């Protein structure tokens, strides 16, 4: 049996780690024309307190295929991808969950949940819940299904506070909200909105892949300048100064 780290390492040649800096959206890490936030983040209500992405997911490339395939391919192939992606998430959380918690201004995440599918018919059997709730070691004990897709007529990639309904009341618990992919952030922000209305404390999102297109503007050159192969020891929030890592707006209830 391969170890978690051996399985996760299978992706080290196809993952490209986001890094903060000039011309990178400070919320979702997509490349911008010099702005510190992308258009989608600057126009979507910011319900999330923080966000981290393990890698960029480049359209049409290997990680993108894995992140789509574990939900849609025939069972045996999908199962193999689910276990590999769970290992990627597992290794990342073992090494960097504290970095995201610090960025969120908290010590730890009390509860872990997942963003439901944007499409109601896919929400009933969602492979992401199995990945996070039953396979991934650092999350499975804290996992709760907290949200479901409602009948609201929102598009798959549109922000809508009525898109998801909470399945439980929360009393200020801190929540780690996991999704496989971040495209516009509308789904994760909609989910964070529903969690906070249900009583959640700070909510941070962690995604495996921040989706982008290689052929947009300078993306190809900018992707090539990032560390390769992937370095699992450093995340997008590693080494954040303590002064930045506190969110004074929020007080524990
Ligand atoms: Zn953004
Ligand atoms: Zn880190």
C-alpha cells in the first residue's frame, strides 16, 4: 500500500503553487492586470474570511482532468482519482492547515464541510463528500454535511445567498469549507453566506485547484515562473506575519 505522501507526490509534476504578489488577486490568486483583486472577487460579496488553493488548475491540463474526472468517470477510475486527490488534500492539511487558520485569524477549524454541487441533481451523490468526509484523515473526524443545494434558480457559477440551505444551526463554530475547484468563487461565497446565516463563526475555503486559462494574457509566462516541481513544504499563506494573520472585525461569540 502506498503512503499518503507517495500518492500525493504523483501530482507534484502537474501542480503549480499560487504565490501572492503584484498582479495576483489577494483573495483567489488569479493573475490580474496589476490590480490587487480580480474582477470577480471585487464584485462578489466577501462572505469568506480567507481562501487557500493548493495549486492552480489549468484548463485542459492534468489536474483539471483529475478534478473533473473523480466525479464523472466510470467508477473504478473515479475511485482511484478520489483516493489520489484525497492524499493531496491530506498532505496539504497536515502541513498547512495552521497557515490557513492563522490567515483566518483563528487557532483551528472546529468543523469541516464541503461546497455542495451547483447543480441540484448532482448534490445527492457528491464524490467530494466522500473524499473529505470518509477518506481524508485530517478532515473525516470533523466532517459534517452542513449545506444542501436548494431549488433556487441560480446558475452553477453565480453568487446567490439562497443557493444553499444550512442543514444545522451553528453556534459560532469555525468552519473549513472544502471544494475541489475555484472558478469565480461564487459557489464558495454563496456557501459561506449560508453558513454565516446559520450561525457560523469565521469560514475559510480551501480548494485543490484554482482554475485558470493558460492562453489568457500573460498567464503562460506567469505560470512558468512559479516553482516547479511543486514544493509541498510551502503554501500560499506560509510565513504570513502574525500582524496580518488576525481578523479584528470578528470576535468569538
Ligand atoms: Zn480573485
Ligand atoms: Zn503553509
